């Protein structure tokens, strides 16, 4: 009977239809495909405070690490990740403008479409000045929505959790049941400055 109860508890914890978490360790993230927008941010697998993490350093650059993989948001809609900012420039131009569209740490999810301009994305950012909870269309691509989940100067490890399906519905007005890519990025090309961040593991979880 005890084994049966444990099995039922595990099944319930797994979410709808036995959904299992998708877990991406730092070593896996470090192997994601690089994508350059303007100059190359340096990413490497390192260790901080005794734990592995992806170390990013940008110097007047903007590039990210991308994983192209369909992820079913009906099964695992919760995105959870750990990050910390080690060095970032002081606030400057509005982060809602093209001149201020720099963030020491970003995590974003992408839903692709047949036409590139119909592709939708959500950028979760560590901002310098915009308050936590602020949202706006990206100044370079309005179909990408910016969401401030952390704001302020560099700090220690922080764990974030977002319901992607709810955020896509709120920001894009659509019930998105899957995404096609996930990425991390540290960028500082628009102001020509530098920044440094660390990314821990990233997981997709059932509700």
C-alpha cells in the first residue's frame, strides 16, 4: 500500500498526463548554438561558489546561446531559471529605447511562425532602471515583448519562475501551447559598454 501511495504521489507531482520536467544543466546550456546579433558575447562553462554555471562577458557585443526545440507548454508551462549579474553599467538611456536596449542578462522564449515578422517572443530581463513587472515592445522588433523580472545593480543568485503560457496570453493575446526555442543572452552593444553575468540551470516544469 505504501508503494502504491508513493507512486500516486509521484504521478500527481508530474502534472498533466504524467508530464515530466525538462532540465537543462549549465553544461548543456553552454553547448547551445551561438547566435550573433552585433559582436560576440563570450560564454563559457565555469564555476562560482562551488556550483557550475555559464559565465557571460559582453564588451560592446550582443550574442546569445539558443536551443531550437519544441517545448509543449500544455505539459510544462513553468519556466524556472537561476541567474546573477556580476557587473553592469549604470543606468543610461531609457531601456525602452533603441539606444538603451542593453541588458546584462536575458532569458527568452520564442514561438516561430512561417513569416518571420509573425514570430513571437518574450524577453525576461535584468534591468538597470525599469521597475520589476514593467513590460513593453522591444524597440527593434515589436513582436518581442520585454518583461523586467529583476531590476537594479549587480547581486547574488536569484531564482525566477514564470508561467510562459500565461505570459504569452497576457502579452501577445494568444493561447500559445508550445514554443520553438529558448535562449540566454547578455548584450551591451547599443551603449558600447561591458557587462558580466552567470546563468545556472534552467527547467520547464508542470504546474
